[in-house]
């Protein structure tokens, strides 16, 4: 037997021996799966909406250039209003709002929060917080929240589709008699 055949035979034997020793490695494990928990759900269940609002307003107040903050958490709505210096220019206020959003985004209630830097809105949020603490009707508070959010989300007209000239009724055909309609249809077929 020559060396080439011996080398091939050794390669096959080593290959098969390597595959046989770790046969069960790719199969399913017999170990018990480790149970995991969703800490965000647990955290959100531990706190009431009022506690979450207090925590979010504290996080927002800690951001530089924020004088005061208030938050309303009501159902799936979260609105954070911040008081900033009235002399700041618009771009600086936008930067502060972004910083507040970054500060609260890791909180379960702050993830989808609206951050507003308007003195009037922040005052309305404080009044809403007071009404929530007093136990006012949920419907009235929800209406107030939706009105606040609607002020800041732009209203856009529905998208109109361009009329299709092929689907448009032929105005000339409507005024003509049935014989003329047939004649026009036949002449169109001949030209096509």
C-alpha cells in the first residue's frame, strides 16, 4: 500500500473518530431551562401611576437647566412637562427636552412619554395631577390628556390618490345616445 492510500485511510479514521466522540453535542439539552423574568413588567406592576409620575418628574428635574417638572401617567399616556428659563432660544429648549427624554427613557413609564416645555401645558399638567389625586372621573382626565397631545401632534390631511383617467367616466359618452356609445367603443377597439 502506498503512502497516499495510507494517508487517506488515516484521515477517514480520524474524521470518523472525531465525529463519534461528540455525537450528542448538537442535540437538545437535558438540563432544566432557567426561568427568566421580565424586570420591566415587574417594575411597572410595583408602582402606581402617581408614584411613577413622581419618579419621572424627579428624573426630569435633575436634568440641567430644568427649573421644575411635572408628569402625568394615566393608562398608556405619559406626559412630562418641564419649566425652563423663558429667555432660552428655541434650539436650546429642544436640546433640554431631548435631554429629559433621554433621562426618562429607561423608566418603564418614561419610554413612550411626551416631553413638553410649555409653561401653560405644564400648569395644566399640575392641575390634572391634582384632579387625579382627588379621584376625579377618568373620562374627563383622559379627554384633557388627549386634548393636550392633540395640540402637539400635527394634523395632516388624508392622503389623496390621483384620479386614474382610465376609471373616469367619459363625459362625452354620457351625453350621447346608446348607438353613439357603441360606435365610439368600436372605433376605439379598431384603433388599438
